């Protein structure tokens, strides 16, 4: 926003003084409205971080439970297979034909292969369980830190959101008070230019040029603006012009 500092501006038409105040109010309202848009997104992001850290603990706990169950299942299966292996090995002493021998050897080999697979699964589960047990404390500590820090930020943001409505209401009240004092033609120009150009409606001359579009102002218009006895608009962009002594340096 092209701010005009009231302390640096020369005497001006009463409507322009009021419109300059109105412009500052409209700028504040715009900033407050924008804060209403981005603060909820910030809050959702903070809540999301808390949720993610909590889910990490839940997922680790669920994986730990699954692995523990898998480990016990494999251990029971190994125990059962070893019993079968002992029985088949004892049968080796009583077989009488090559066919029976080959069939028994095949069964024994199958059992040994499965036992080896289960033992590998048990070892892998034990290693992962150890990793998860070691990470549990870190995950819990991280989740607690995030919850505390983000919780404080959420409280502050909520307080700001709650106060935005009151601030906007006050600005709207101040705006209405000023609007009732501005001449209708001047106010009409202000509102029209604000819709088209945004926040910068009342602008100071810069080196005898419009502070908004930088179009040079004719000498006669320049002296009219400097006298401050009438409302003067830029012929190019329509903005309302005021004289600022500091901009002439």
C-alpha cells in the first residue's frame, strides 16, 4: 500500500483528509480479513503435526503387537515341527524299502526347510522388536513436545481469530462514522477507484507525478493540489492526489 503520512502532508481539502483516514481503515480491514483466511490454515497444519506424531506411536505399537504375535506363532510352529522331525527320524530305523526311505527323507527335508524359514522370521522379528522398543521413548517424547508447542501456538492463534471479529467490527464502525462525513462525489470516486485499483486510492505526488501510476501532473493541476482547496484526481488512473512536501526533495 502506498501510505501517505499525515504529518508530512500539506493542508488539503476536508474530504481528502477524511478519505485518507478511510484508506488507512480499509487497509486495516483488508489485513484483518486476510488473517482470517490464513490463520485457520496455520491451525490445521499445527493440528496435523500433532496427529502425525500421535499416529507414529500408534503405528509403532500396532507393529510391535503384530511382530510379537508372529514371533510366538513361529516359535510354536518350530516346536511342533521339531516334534515331527524327531518322530520321522525315529521311523528311519524301521523302514524296509527304498521307496519308504526316499519319502521319509523328503518329509524330513521339508520340515528342516520350514524350520529354517521360521527361525529366520523369528530372528527378524526379534531385531525389529528391539528397534521399536528403543524408539518408543523417542516417539513419545517427540509427540509430547509437538503437542505442547503446537498447543500453545493454537491457543494464541485462536485468541487472534477471536479478536479479529471485534477488531473488524470496530474498524467498520469507524469507517461508517467517516463515510457519513465525506461528500458523496468524493466518496463515489474513492469507492470506484478502490474497486479498480485496490488499497492505494489517495496518493501523494512523487516528483510532481501521481504516486500511483507515476503519470506527470500538469503545472496547473499541481498548484491546485498544492493549495489543497479542491479534490483533484489523476487524469490517467483516477486516484485522488495530495501534496507531500517530502516527496518534492
